[in-house]
């Protein structure tokens, strides 16, 4: 395993998740004819069995345990519930948002900037900085490991991590720290592993406070842990993690960070979205809020990891068996928050990506990257961190952990040239184009945008005028652009046509640029 794999993501756990069966017990749609829901109906009468319910009012549906990835409490089985509360059971929705920060400022790498000091470490970081500069990406998400920072309780050592922040400061980059993971001295369940959470959340909060205080003015964004719902990998010993303990840790750590750095942004730890043996983000969030209502009181941003099923091969726009479109993923989380009367908060995607594997060719990887970034931005997501920066040594092997990169293997070797993959070219083009691009919502003039048909046309405002990006998830459609004199570029930045000939809208997005 590469150092990046060990210290960074560890997404290999999805190879095991792939073998799990999907046991989603969907709610029986028992909406009845009649008037709108009444006060009596919303009182949620309880029945012995969901299948015995025949008098749910219109707009209500019977719920059973296992509905829509939320494991409802046993006493809730057989209740009539608002359809909107049964999140995940409806077709995906797209809650388009306009405005916000430019597209380029939302781009992020989920890897890069290695630890350590000395000539060799400095040389690698310098090359990594060159790669990031080639992409035009500034934020870098990086773990600052608790067991290395505080090897003995109360004794802190930042020698491995100060050089990262110093390099970022000198090269106009931004570090997004993941406060991860556990610490052997803080857990009674291990003497050596960092994957166990602390017995006392206060220990984690103290570490968070010291880190935030040390880097105040240099680091402003902190993510609390990583995929805590993937417990067997990152939050042992339970396969599903421990939502109650993690909630307690989030409350104390977020309070601690804001005490010493009120201006800092605290991100809830990105949760793996889908249920694959582990509890998905929806259920895990529901369990956290069931444990304590105040879990998000001091959290500024909700962190998500909207990967499709492992190995990721499904497009970001479609629902499918065991799959969820990006718009539906975010809407489902918002529905959980609303279910618990929690105010909605911004999203940051602190990890997403697709490897080159089977049906995902290098061009398809680039297409998925472009489409996902544009969708994220148009849904109001503030940050999106692509995993990974560089392919690993085992690129081409299964599981395809080493095939997510934007650069080919060896790019971090200072003794050889580096090579962009098509996905890297796509990211480079998004950064170049996105310097002042701001989401403006679905296009209304081309008559093409129809997500239900897999057709997308999204507008972005810029100083030069409106940029429209067009694509179709499957197959191709000829789209007449009579009178539209904008230049056409593919998603790798190449000029493809300047005439008024029909545009061939297919899986590779086309940019119409004034």
C-alpha cells in the first residue's frame, strides 16, 4: 500500500462493501384518495402491520422499519408518515441554487502535500505543489493525525505538519485539515491502532483545540474525522461505527475549535453516502440526531462523500438499483435534518471520484468529473475535493484504488516528467474557465434541460456573458443552436466547432462560451 493510501483515504474498504447485498425495504405506497392531510392524520396512528393500513390520507404513506435507508425506531413501525419524511423513497430532486463563490474556488484535491521535513520531503512537496498549480487547484484536504501530533497525552509535536502549512502559505495554497483519527492512549480497546475513537470525547476536543489554536490565521477549515459511519475501517470496533459517540465528539470538538478560532469553519466528518453493509449517511445522521438534537449546533458545514457503489461506475445524474443521483443524495440529507427540525446548512463534498475501471474509461472518468463538479456547484455545494491527485503504483489492478488520480503514476517523482490524464485536463479546464463562473441555474432558452430524460443544460454567469454547459447522460441528441454564436469547447478545453451547425449533445459536456 502506498503512503497516500495509508495516511489518506483507505477507500479499499469499498471492495468489501461491494460484496454486500442491498436490503432496502421500501415503504408500501399506500397513499389514499381523499382530502389533503388533516391534523388527525398527521397525529400518525399506529397499526400492527404496515400492510394492514388502508386509511392513510392523501400525502401520507405507511412506514416500516428499513424505509429509505433510515432505520426507524421499533415503535414507529406502521405509522402513517408524511411522504416527505420517507426520504430516499422518491425520485431524485434537483434543488438548483444560483450565485455564490466562483467555480474555481470550489475545486479541491483530497490528497497532496506530504508530511515530514528535510530535503526529500521538501522536494516531494515542491513537486506536489507543481501538480496542483498545473490543475489550478488551491485547497488541499489533508489529515493531521492525532496519534502523531499528541503521542503522549498533553505533549504535542507538530514537526511533521508545520512544513505542510508553511509550504501552503508560501505557495498560495489552502490546507483543509481533517482532525483524524483516534489515539491508542485515548482508547481502552487498543494499544496500537488509530482507528478506535477515544473513550472520552474531551480528549479529542482538546486535540482539536490545540490544533486550531496553533494554526489560527493559517488554516480556517477543519473536518471532524472521516467516514465515521464506515466503522470497521475508521471507527472501530462496530462495523457501523458509533453514531452516539461520534455525535458527542462532534459537539465537544466543534465547540473547542470555535472557542479559539471563532472565524474557523467546522465541517462534519464526510460520511459515505450509500448503505453497503455499513449504515449510510442518512441513517447515521438520523441516529446522531436521535441521540442528541444539538449535534450540529456548532457545525458550520455538512460534509458528504457522494460516491456511487464500489467500485464507482454509476453516473452522478441517475437513480438506479442501490444507487442515488447526486441531487437526491443531498435532498435526502436535508430531509433528515428537517425531520429533526434542524436548520439546513451548506454542504461540502470532502471526497468524491471515480476510478478508471471496466466501464469507466479515462474519457468517462473525465466526463463524470466535469458533470459532477458542475452539478455540485449548481446545487450550492461550496467545496468539492476530488480523490485522488495521482494514480498509485498498482494502477490497473483490482480493487482499483490506485486508478482515481488526475495524473498518471510517477507524477510525484521529482526525477521524471508528469503526465495529466484526461480527468486532469478536465479539472484544469474547469479551473481555467471557472475563475469567475457563478452558477445561474438551468438554461431556459435552448429547450433542452430535462433531468428526467437525462438531459442537462446549466448556465453560469461570467464577466464576458453567460456560459452554458450541455450534456446528455446516455446516447446523443442533435441540438439546434440557430443564432447562438458562442464558441464550443469540449470538457478538456479543446475548441470543437465555431459554426452554427447542430450541437451533438452526449455524455461529454460541451461548453458554449461567449
